[in-house]
C-alpha cells in the first residue's frame, strides 16, 4: 500500500506505527483508518515482529487530535457519518470472536501486544485508539479529551464500554459526560496510562520498557494472555478457569515451556526464540 497518512517502521522486533498528518496535528481520516489497519495487518503477519508500538508523527505536535475538522464539515453537509473507507479495508484481528469484529475492538483479536506512546494531544478517536492499546505511556503535559459532547455527538468507538473497565464507572462518567480536557498526569492518577515521561524521552522510554519487560516473555505466552484477558472480559469466571486449564495443557506440551522451566532451574533469564 502507498502510505500517505501513516508511517510504518521497525526497531528490532518492535513494529512502530505512527499516525502522520503533521500539517493537521495527525487528525484522523478514512484514509488513515485504512492505512492504520493495513500497518497492523503487516505487523500481525510478520514473524519478526513481537510487539507493536503506536504513536503520532512528532512533526504533528500531537498524538491524534481526533477527526479532521474539515472532514466533520463534510458530515454536516451530508447529514450523517461518512466513514471514508473502502469495502476491502484490511481486517486485522477479525474472525477471532464476534465480540471483537468492530472498529478498534479488533485490537483484542490480535496476537501481539500493542503499546501506545501518546506523544501529545489525544482527542476523540485519538483517545479511543490509545485506550484500545494494551499499555499506554504519555508525554508529560499532554492533554486528552473524549470531546464528543462538545460536538453534540454520542460517545465514540466503544469508549462507553471500555473506559469504565479501565478506570471505573465514576471516573469514566466524569470524562465522558463532561468531555472535559484532562492531562497525562491526571490520567496516570486514574490508572488510564501506565507512565508519564518527558516528551523528548517518551519513545525511547517505551522501547526500553518493551525490551525490559516484554522481551523476556515468550511470544506464545503473550498471545495466549492477551486472548484470555480480552475473552474473559466478555465471559464468566468459570469459563475463564476452564479455558486457562485447557491452555495449560497446550502450552506445557510446547517448546517454550521447556525452555522456561530449564531457565528457572538454572536460575537465569529465559532465552526464547
């Protein structure tokens, strides 16, 4: 695909996807949606990729300020939502569970962890996108907002389902009912982000974190754990226990379990392929 609104790169075994419309503060469009999903599909299918990082093009001075304001004028003129995507849009994460087969919920169907480096303002769809990542780090002083209420819109892209699960109902209602602006520091206090880092150090910090904490973890374990976490959000406790027991048999018969046990007994870090 000829990428025009997304940058796709690799740093070691981490695929880096950057939202890139710097002249519009990385504002979201239908083309960006298509290209973002294409990039995710490449990372998901690449055996050399272990982790996916999403961030904003630093030249845009933001992570993603939400839907492009000019595109919103087009929605007003046409009297409805125009997604701006083709029928053959890439489908990463689809087909795993009907619960995941929707915009941004498809992240739950991926096998690889997604870490968001929120390097500036995140509004509307930009906030939703970051919330669907597994782990989030934000640049100090970044401003975030759901924004929908100040545009006369409903909550977007499943945030009404996801945000209460991330930070609790009371805090989610605070952010969603008011559409107020809040800072990265407040997001850290709420538990919405996992860390706040000076903007100049953010991306490097996230790479170090990925290497230190996800590097020693087996790929099979990462994939299984993600699947368990997001499937269990839609099921009951007994279903979770039964599935964990089934997976235990599968993984104990695999090579990475033997490597992990050997490392444990030899009191050294595991060396997974």
